C-alpha cells in the first residue's frame, strides 16, 4: 500500500499520528493485520522522501507489527536524485521506479548500489506510454512484439528484481508472460529504437 487516504497522497507535513491513522485505515479496508510493504508514493523531491513524520510513523508501525518494509515510488523529473538519496539513506527496502529503454541513464548505477545493499528494485512505466502514443504507427507484428521487447530490456538488468504492468484483459497474461525468462535480442533493441524514433518525430 501507500501512505495515502481515499482522498489522495499524504502531504509531507502530515503529523505522525495522521500517517499512522492512514495506514491503519488501509489495513481495515484490505482486511489484514499488516502490510508487507508500504510506499512513500509520488516522491517528487528529497524533502518528501525523507519527511521525518513518515519515517517516525513507519518505525512505530513496524514495531507494532503493522508494516514490515518501507518503499519509495516515483516517476518525477527529479527521479535520479530522489532514488540516489533513497539508496544512500539506508532507510528503504524497495524502490519502485519508472524505468524503460533509453531513459534515466544514471539509474543503472543507482540500481547496482541498491542491489549491493539488498534493496529491491521494481520497474514501472516500462512501456514508455506506448498505448497512448505512436504505437498505432507500428505494423501489427511490431505492435504485438513491442511489450515483450520492452519487458525483456528491463529484465536484462540483473539489478532489477521485477516489474509491474497494467493488465486490462485476460489475453495480456499470455502476451506479457511470453517475455518472462527470455534473453534480450538485437531485434528487440531495433524495435525499441524504432519506437523512440517515431516518438521523436511525433
């Protein structure tokens, strides 16, 4: 889950009691006694990432057995500085981060350092907005192969623990699972490069 309420994400200035109440309300809605992982979500800057009340609330909730691990999630323009601070702080167990082909070049080093410290890395936004942009300009074969190429590129990084992706229909299961465990190939890179070229011309 995330540090949020049904009205939205908690402000960095939320007091400790308010953060704890929000997490406890999530437990009630989920019908569980504890969360394996709770994210500080929408971290657009380091101040939000390291907001003292979030961290104190997490420590108290962990002591109470209500939350096990702390994560951070973001796809802000300040992504690399936020994720670097998260890894260097030693406070976070999981990074959930926008990661895709030819984007955020400094993330590879950050991921290596995270992996060395036992911090999990979960990639999101792996399709680079494909279903909303130029994928319509691909041939049917290219459209069918693009998700697998994108996923294989992400999974080719040994420091990435896994990825998350939206699934809106049952056929996505076969389509996406087809990429699991498969090596990245030259044709994948060519297809991803073509996508970027089309985006640049759009």
